[in-house]
C-alpha cells in the first residue's frame, strides 16, 4: 500500500470520539472588501481612495479563533509618497492596540527634494500576540467618485477561500483538498468508508462554513495537517500533469 495510505491508516486510530467545536463567526460589514490574511501578506493589494471620504484598512478581523480572539496590532506605517495622502489610526501605535488605519486623500503638497507618483504604496507592519510580524503592501489608487466598497478588512480566514502552503510556490485551496480526497479514494489509497475519509469531509464542511484556517480545522476535527497537505498536493500534481500532457 502506498505511503499516503499508511499515513491515513495510522491517523485513523486517533479520530474516534472527536467532535467539531462550535467556532464563532464575527459578522462582516457587506460593503467592506474582505481579504484573507495570507493573501494580503503575499500580494500587493489595491486600495481605492476618494476625495472627501476616509477609507479604512482594518485588521480587527485577524483574531485567531483558537488562541484568545486577539487581532493583530499595527506596529508601523509608511506612505512612500505622502504628498497626496494622510492617515490616522484608531488608537496610538505606541499603545500596541491599533487595528485600523484610516486613509484620506488631500490636495497635493510639495516637499523639497521628495519625489511623487500618481499611485503610491502604503506599507503596514503588524505584530500578533505571539510576536510574529507581518508586512502588508497596498497600492493606493486615487478615484474621483465613490468606490464600490467602504474599506478593506483583513481576515484571519474567509469561509471557503482558505489556502494551505504545500511547498515553496504552491498553495492548495479547499477545492483542491476535496479533489485530492477523490483522487485518494479512486486510486485505492484509502477506502471511502474509512473513518478518516469522514473526518476529512468534516474538515471540508467546517472550512466552507466557518472562518477558520485549514490547520485549525484539521486540528479541531482530529485529522493530522499532513494528511490534508498530502491531499492538496495530489490535486496540484494531478493538475500539473494534465497541463503537461496537453502541451
């Protein structure tokens, strides 16, 4: 039996009697653009600002569902070109409790020796309760009219949109994990009646309906994260193989 089957069977003995905890889901403001934390930290996110209006970027939704519900705090802010943009925070950065920054467009100013650009970038560094720092890079896009959203909320996880880092350059989605489970069953790596299969399906249901990360969902159900990672890897490898065959 292949290595994956061994991993699944070995994990099965730890799965009985495990129940899924009730995970509270905080309400989101519909007008906010919601972005998963890992996505925001690894990409340049566009933020539209409009004259006469304040645009918030909030980290108040980055609470860890299983570690005390404490959001990330903003530790440092840098605007590359401050001639067209000012900002304030919901509380002093020195307090270690600032979670939201408010951006406002202003009439262009002239700073001797400074360079300007139509689209500048905003850097925000945060720190969580464990001391882990994250750096976010936002492109500030000026708009003449009201934008389609009030502001941006960075969330620890978004139901159904969670991803898991498989290797250096690849992330598996919830759909990938489900696809990988189907591949494992079809190839005989595990049986569809195996308790681990039922538990993986519980993980998938939890991910699609709750604001938890993939590792949190796996741990809460009692499935080793390595099992979930292997399912995602199989789906990604299968997709890559099909692309190669089509060339």
